[in-house]
C-alpha cells in the first residue's frame, strides 16, 4: 500500500502540474515587470515572436523553477530570482522557456496516450480492489502507473532537450552571452547533488530515466559548445540591466523573506540602493514605519526623480495611515512613470483613502486610465468601483465589481454584477457591451462547473 500511495502521489503531482500558476499567487510590481520585459525583449524577437504578446510573470514561490502553461506566458518563481547571481542567468532561463512556447509545449498535455493509460489503469485497479482482489488491483495500478509515468518522463525529457536547443538559438540570436545559461545549469547540478538526484557512492540507485528533465550536468555538456562558439559568448553583461536586477532582487527579498533574514543579508553598513530597498521593506513588514521611512528617504535622496523610489515612499506613507502625505510622492511617481498602471492604481487608492470628496474626480481619472492600460488588475477595478459607489453611479459600480470578480475567478459574483449593470446601463453602449461579454463568459463557466459536479 505504501508503494501504491507513492504511485498515486506521482499521478497527482503530474495532473496538478497543469495548473501551477492557479495554486500560487502572482506578484505584480511595476519596476519588476519593466525589468523582465526589457530583459526578455531581444530574446522574444530572436524567437520570431512579438514582445507585445509574450509576458514574463513572477510567481510567489520560493522554489527554483520556471514554466509555461500554454499560451505565451513565461512564469518565473520568486525563488529563481533570489537564487540567480545575475540578470544574465535569468535571461538563460527565459530563453529556455520561450523554447517551450515556440515548440508548442505545455506543462501537461494529452500526448501519445499516456493520460489514458494512467486513468484507465487507475479505474481498473480501483474496480479490482473494490471486488476484493486487493493484490491484483494493486498490481494493475502499479503496472499502469509505471507505463504512464515512464512514458510521461521520456516525453518530458524530449521537450526539455528541445527547449534547451531552442533557447541557445534565441539567446545567441539576441546577441546575449550564454554564460548565464551555463552558470545557472551548474547551480541546478549542485542542487541535484545536494538533494540526492545524482548517483553517488552513498546513493548509487538514482535513475536518470526517472527524471522529468535531462540531468543538468549532461545539459551543460550538450549546450556549452554551441554557446561558446557564438559571437556573444564573451560579450560583457549589460551594466544597466544588471544594476536594475540587483535592485529588483533586493526589493523582492525584502518583500517575501522574513525581516530578520533580510536585515542579516543587507546590514546597515551596506549603503547601496539595493540594501536600502531591502531594508525599507523589512522594516515596513516588521511595523517600524520610522526606520522604513528613513531607508526610503535615503533612496529618494540619491535619485529624487526615480519613479520607483517615489512609489515606495508613497506606499509606505499610505500603508502607515498617512494617505494625505502619500499623495505628493505617488502623484509624481505616476507622472514620471508615464501613468504606469500599477503605480497609478496605488495613487488612486491614496486619493480615495483621504476620504476628501475634492479628490474624487482625480481618483476617477487616474483609475480609469489605469484600467484602460491594464485591465487585469483586480485592485484597480476595486478602487474604481469605490469611486463609482461614492458618486452614486450604481450601474458602473456593478460593472467594476463584475470586472474584478471575473479576474478573480468568482463567476457567480461576476454574472450577478454584470446582469445588474446591463439592466441599468444604456443598451448598446460600450459599458453595456462589456457587461454583456462578462455575463456570457460567466454563464458558460457556471454551466461548466455544474456539469463537472454531476
């Protein structure tokens, strides 16, 4: 039964791998998204794709991983950014993942029939065990799962090798050094040694054919020759990109790590911009607003026009219960970032948080611009809904609620709110049409949910 449980666990891991992003929280930050877009743009173009259609999304997960799940989105775990020494290492990972996109790969798909083998053996095994033939049922399960898992692992290794080769073409085609790709694979090799994925004198039983990825040492050996022969191999790293990466990395560490860990890694003796960033978040999380404000003030002093430093200054003031004081830095951050939607949404929130009616018109303008440029921001829709509610505009309050619920996957609320909006908006208007679209999509989703429950 222990072996059966282990096999079932592998099956469950395989099945749920199709929806990893859904089980994790997405981290959104204006500075981080700008950096990831700039880091990946030339690689995307070299792959023959449009930068307007490919996104690199940060997932709040401390494991070292990245993946695609269909479409043109690359998901990067926060743990991978934390583990990387350079932006160039992350570029190597992005190139590999874009190789999956171009190759039409996905985390999980029904290819070659292995899904059917797995499910069929599960059903046959369960039926045999229910009929009293426990040993026979366990045997059927084990045989079927071995076949399914073996076929899946072999298929996965082929995809990974294909993505490796494509990643080499894309990163060299972009004129970016492949040294980061090699150094990051070396990190993976060290991790695999550490956690026992390689055969050693103390652990000689590791089977390379039981891995989803080719063994990292083998990958390095295969890729290194092609990367070293490229013209860009000895090209210096982009100093501006690398400096921006260190800032983003420190900001991320300050946000996700325990404050004690952050303050050890970035002691007060370190007066660099990344260190001020990390400590500002650590102190803010710990409930020390004065120390957080001091670190932010040090940042702003070094670069008074930096929109991301101004954003942080305003964010800390806002979340410390000082929305009126937050308005000036957030307004300037919004203007200097060319109305970046995430920054603008925070500014709109601050305007509302003052509870000053004279700020309502500006909040509406700022938030309408934010959602027009980034419709996938539930927080901005919630703030805009608050604007409409305070104005007494019930139809648009309902529409904003529908937009937010639709993004959050709350199909029932989305459907009810969209129908409410349709009932009170001018028929045929752009807002009415949008409410109709949400209602139709939500109705279909609810019907699908009902069918699955039967």
